[in-house]
């Protein structure tokens, strides 16, 4: 990994292209927002199905988008592809993992919906911009390692560039940025929804107690995948939790029930809304 990515990505690329074929962003059955990061321009690139029809250069093949947003630095190689704009001019993308820009993409999704509200999208009108109180947000985390106490200031005070990049089979600088990025998005969303007295319309489900192979991003053995399924099943029966702004930790919501019960409540709300729209 010191001289190149851990994997060459060839099998992943071939499998992704075989499964998705020539399907493009505008072909998705529901609205999607997929973040990536362009290392040539050092800017995030957001692929949104809302904009696929009006911006042909963003209506890329889903295979190219998926390969790009999964290209985690040190694990998989950066990915380059081209599209054409409305004037048939080539646009080149040089992309890596979307987690670099948005390890928790919830805020990007909210932002994209807000843009459509401003444009008076027929599915969202007459919601007003920044009227987050009418949003229903479910944010599903992919799990965090139980890292509390893994590093400390005395230890890090001695680190140079190499130690920040690799220490005890970990990458402290990447871990710090990823965790900070994800937590700040959750923190922001919770504050906004609470301020609007709509905190029951924002649900974050995350397990931050993963250990061993379960905390790995690339161990795809049958045993490990089955272990992750069990983690998810147990997580459903845990109390719905929200971040304590003073302590910076997740705490069970009083009278909030379990995550499973919260998801059922959200599902009923969405079902009722769909029935209401269909009755018009």
C-alpha cells in the first residue's frame, strides 16, 4: 500500500460494468444523489438524477459513477472517464471516493432537495426553501470502529508525516477526517431539526461499537458479511438514539422506542403521504 493501492480494482470495475451495463444516471427508478471528489480540480462532483436531464455532462453511466465513488484512497485506484456536454464538448472526470467530500452524504441530499424546491419541482412544491420542518430524513450509517482511546495527544505529539499516514495498521489522519466529517453533518442536522421542533423527523441509525474484522472496509468473506447482517439485526432492536450536544455521544431518545419502531413510523408517514398525493 505504500507504493500503490491495495487492490488494482480490475475485478470490481468489470463486475460493476457487467451488472449495470449502459444504464445512465437518468435511468434510475428513484431520485439519487451520489457524491465523488475530483482530484484534478480538487472539487466535489455531485451526480444527481435531478440534474441528469438538464446537464448531459453529469448524465454519466452508473457504472462509471459507482466505480468512482467507491475508489477509496489507498484501497482502490482513482478513476478517470469522460462525458459530453450539450455542445458535444468532452468533460473529463478524475474521481475518487465520495467520502472524501461527504463521508456522511445526508447534508448533500438535503441540499439537493432544497435546490429542487427553489426550482419549484412538481413533486416538492409548495414546500419553501429551508422549510426543513417538512422534511423526513433517515440517515443510515455503515458502522464505526470502537476507537475511543485508540490515540492520545501524548502519542500523536511525536508523529511526523509517516506516522500520521500509517500507525499500527491504521491511518490516523484519514480516520480523523472521516469521523469528523460524518459527525459534524449529524451534529448540524440534529441542531437544525431540533431548532425547528421537528427532531422526530430526523433519524440517524449508526453502530459505533464495531470491533475486529467487522470494522474493516474490505474483508468480504461470507463469515464477515453474515456477521455484519447480525450487527444490523441487533441494531434494529436498540433504542433510537440522538447525539447529546454537550457530551458529543449518542444517547437513547426518551420514549423514542427502538430503531425498528422508528422506521415503521417513518414508513407509515411516507405511505400516508403517497396515498394523499395519489388521491389528488
